[in-house]
C-alpha cells in the first residue's frame, strides 16, 4: 500500500486537454440532474403564484398572473386550515415520541451494553430480527386494542405510547453501539467515587453520547412530521389534525361525488410550501448533522 | 467464600440489567410478541371489529386470498413491480449521482445541496407536488414533452394504464438518502488506487467496474435490502396518489394500501387482513433470503 501511494504521488499522465473534456462531461451531467432535482420545487413555487383560473386550467412555465399574496391570504383564512393548531399538534406528538424514545431506548441499550444477563446476546439478536416484521402485521392487534379500550381518540395515545416502551429497536442498537465505547475504567472510577449505577448513566454515559440524542431528535422530527400512516389510521376529528392532513384539505376542496373535479393547484402549492418550511429550516440550520443522520440510517423512502 | 461473593455480584448485575433493560423486554412483549400471536390467531377467524360473533374458519382466509381474491393478487403483483422497478431506478440514479458528486470539480457543494432538495419535501406533500407536475392539463412535464415534439403525451396518473409507471417515476426522485450512503462509501476509497489505475491506462469505466464496485459492494447489498423492503412497504405515496383506494381503477393499489382498506375501513375485516399480513411477511422473509443468497455473488468479503 505504501508503495502504491509513493508511486501514485507525483505522476498524473493524462493530457490536460483530455482532462478538461472530462470535466465538461461531469458538469453537463451534474447540471442535468440538478435541473431534474430542482423541477418539483421550481414548479411548486411558480404554481403558488398563479391565480385559481390559471393554476387549474393551464400549464404555464412562468406565471401569467401574480396572485401569491391573495393565495396565501386565502389559504390562511380557509376555515378548515388551522395551521398553527396543526403544527402545535404535530410538535406535541413529536416531543412525546422523541423524549420517550430517547429515554427508554438509551436506558435499555445501557443495560445491554454494561451488564451480564443469561442469554443476553440471544435476546438482543431476537430483538434485532424483529425489525424485519412489517408494521402492517403488528398494527392490526394494536388498532383493535386502541378501539376496544377507547384510547384511539385520546391525546394521540396510539401514536406515541410505543415510544415509551423502547420499541424502536434500531435506536436501542444505535445507543448500544455508542455505550460500548465508554472506557470501563471511567465507570469503575465513578463507582469508586460512590456514584450509583443510575447516576453513572445520567451523569457520564448520557453526556458522553450527546450526538446520538441529536440523531434521535432529527430522525423523530422527520419521522413524525412525514408520517401519514398514523394520522390516516387514528385521526378523525378536525381539531386533532396534524400537518400531514393539511394538504388534502385543498386538494379535495372542490371534490364532489364525481371522479373528475377541479384541483386548485395554487392553493395546494401554497399549503405544500408552508408544510415544507419547518424541514427547510431544520435542514439549513443543521445541514451537516442532517445529512450525516440521513446517510447513517437511510431514513424515508 | 469467594464463590458466593461472585454469585452475589452476578445476581446484582442481573438486577441492574432488568432495571435498565426491563422496559425494552416489557415493550417487546406488548408491541411485538403479543401482536404477532394475536395476528396469527385472528388470521384463522372471520373477526370484524364491531361484530361480537367470531367464528374459527381454519385456513379459509389464506386459501381465499391465494386462490379467489383478484384484488389480493393484483395488489401483490403491483407491489412487486413497484418495488423492483423503483428499486432499480433509485439504485442506478443514486449510484450515478454519488459517483458524479465524488468527482473533484468546483461548486460540488452546491450540487450536493441541490440534489438533496427533493428529499426535504415531506412525504405527505410529495403526492400533491408531483401530481401538479405530471398533471396532463396543468403540469410542466407534458408541456416540456410537447416542446420536444411529443404529439400524444401520456396521461400519467390519470389513466389506469400509466398510473403505476408514474408512481415509479416519482419514487425515483427519492434518491437523496441512498445517494449519501453511496457517497460516504465512495469517499472512503483510497484515491491512490485510482491514480494507479490511471497510470496503468485503465478507462474510467474499468476503474469503476474493478475498483469502485467491489469496494462499495457491502454498501450496495445494504442498500438493495433497504430499497426492496421500502418498495414493498411503500404507503404514503400510493395513499396520496390513489386517494387512499388505488385510484384510478385499482391501478395504484399496492399491497399495504389494500391491507389498510381491508383492516381499517368499513367493515374492518381484521381476520382476513391478518391472514394477508402473514402472507406478506412470508414474502418479505423470502425476498430477503433471496437477497442474502444473491449477495454471495457480488459482495467482496475482504473489504476492510
């Protein structure tokens, strides 16, 4: 390997002209895909500026009318669209889920990382393989339980209760990886100083592993914000709507019985732009962590 | 004497384990073991949620799904087509883009940010955003196609014959995350290897084929499994595109949507949905097994 490196260092025997061609090709491909990647956002912004007539009947590359402010006013004043309420609701669910998972999964992972227990590794392996089970299969009895006990409509219980029982096995796995790197000598020293096990956990293990908690926060924000399955299944009352419900309000505005109906794309676009604002903000403030988290765990399909 | 002291210490360790990890064991029993057993039991009955009379029907649900239910067949086939086609699209585009982003040219940071943009559109908004883009009357895509002289542009998601394809195309915009995974893998490759290959006169393609691909093959494997399972479980996009019911005429009815409709819409046929969920699980298990077997042929073992 050392030899290869030494060999490789000084030489670069491609003629300059050829290398330039190479770069031109790279830039061409890069720009082409950049255009494709920008297309949805571009048309979203353009459509949000059009007036109702143009947006719902014509395909225009550039808006012929300018009604952005009217559209925003219309959307914000639309009776069913209580965006502040929907956002707060979403945040409530997010906080309950993130705190629950952060606390219980880190506790559970610490136990798996630090203490002996009969068949501990077998148990952990069983937990990991359960990640393969599709949510569809697990969801039926939980739905049945929530309906039978009447918990379905109370305080979003079906959406967050699992998070308080360390059911996010992937998170247990992630926390465990990090806890295993804590030097044993550090923990022994803390024990000598008279720290109890829980004190060691809260005062040493957790502060040493803050990055994992950032991961939990980012993952759960995206996960909760994007989730459509939970709301589609459990939320029926308008006052309980989450951000995930906010766009279909306008999509179905003029929907009657028949299969073809007018879709007011300008309002839909304004609502979509409002809906993607929080993720844009999170993304721009935490771009590095955001991308690392996303790459590390492969979230969202 | 020493022996009993050891035992006492061990037992204390057990106790600590239970204090810390007990919640996970409890949660696992409540949210995994119980549902698995309950779903299995339900799958042998004709249970609906509000009907108190439940009959044991044996394997009837399974047999009905496999032999008699056209929608089950259609949704399974469509899910498989979707998972495979969108998987291939996502894999190819994300690998290609990762290779492009890994090249040492200027402004690469800007491109990286741009490529990540489709990702920040929340998945519940994706449907609306792309429906607007692909709408035959008001969308940009057909407008562009007409500029290029396409006389009869497709009706995209409006027509049953092209709706599934439209969904596959849209889902291939979801390359952001996999692209980053590949990019991370590419950046871990020692650049000296490429320099040597260049000196030896290897073409770009050959160095990609014989250096890059073998070195990122473990990542490739990981991504193929993720993408296959993601595709089979795809819910949000299909739910929005098909108005929650596979519109138009069941052409976007993926299996998770069909199961959702069966279990959670009137008349809440939990028993039948449970049987379908088990069949679905067995299929995922089978496919993952196939993936693992296939990986023997393309994953290099001694990659460090």
